[in-house]
């Protein structure tokens, strides 16, 4: 596990976009990547579009999502919609290489549908690269501290979370653990409590939060801390 601090969001975005490209080069025949939702990755997407778009054979890139807010794809709260608007519609990736989490069918059916897509396109749920965010309560993807009992590779939450409160679908720890590389990206602002603990003494918060509970050896925390 490595922690990298950046002076600002742009520097963090540059590094995370470079990592995207580096991992693509290692797996350029079939690059399986899982993206996080929320606003943090948007700057990274801009850099991938401007710096790397033309260096990547998008036919060989498969895009999945770590979690989804269970709301219509037309809503600005939908992770796929945001990723499509800020990233996917700007790159020449075939539509058939994008695997979204459906919100137009019942939630129990959607997790089965999503898991089937993953089973079909990966070897035993293994991704080359998984991007994750960090919530101010230490959640990651949609694995929330107060409901971690569900087993399986894909789960949905019992409660509604966030603003607006919505049920969520998420990949679970067992799937994330299998990835070749995991990148957490987070902005210090509004997440001081959990990020301070991660930065200052990771060992003391190991296993305390969903975001610090992974055992995978190839985890990068990229944290933008103004003026650091
Ligand atoms: O709700 C969510 O939030 C987290 C963090 O989002 P951010 O806006 O702070 O970047 C995100 O990682 C997750 O995918 C999303 O569903």
C-alpha cells in the first residue's frame, strides 16, 4: 500500500491519468478497468481525453463501474450518466465495451445482470485496474460502514445513502481484492477526519473503515491536499 499526497486536484488527476495509461500499456490486448462514481474522477477524465485518448486502442478497453446509485440513467445523480457525459462520450470506445449497472429493472435483478456481464468478460472477476473513491464516513464504492454483512461479489444496500438518499449497487470486497491494482482517489476537503487518519497513521485505522479494510498489496491512495 502506498500513499501519495498532491498539492492540488490537478496534480492528483495527472498522476491518476498517467497510471490509467501505464496500466493500459501492460494490458493493451484487453484492459479491464472499473471506474468510481462521484465528482473526484472528472479531472482525471479530462486529462485522459486530452493527453492519452489517441494513444489508446479503445477497442481493447472494457469499462465497468464500481457502484451505482439506484436512480434513472437520466438523473445527474446516476454514476454512469456522469461518467458518460464527462468521459465516455469523448472517447472512441465501442458501446459494447461499456458495462453499466442497470437501474431500469428491479435492484435484485440488476445485481444478477451485472454479475453476469462481469463473469462473461473477466477471468474469475479479475480486473486490471479498479478506481475507488472515499466517503467522509470511510465508505468506498457503495460499501457503507453500517451495512457490510452481505456476501457475494455484487451487492445492493438495504438502506438509502447519500444526498438524495438512494439505494446503491456495489462491487463487494472479494471482487475488489482480486484486482491487479487499486487506486483510491480523494480530495482532502470534507473528508479530513478519515483522510487524516489514513495519512498520519494508516496502521491504526486498518480494518476500521471499508476503505482501509482491503488486503490487496497493490493499493495506491492518491490524495489531493491543498498546498501540501
Ligand atoms: O456516492 C458516491 O461517492 C463516492 C465519492 O464521491 P466523490 O464525489 O467524493 O468523488 C464515489 O466514489 C462513489 O462511486 C459514489 O457512488
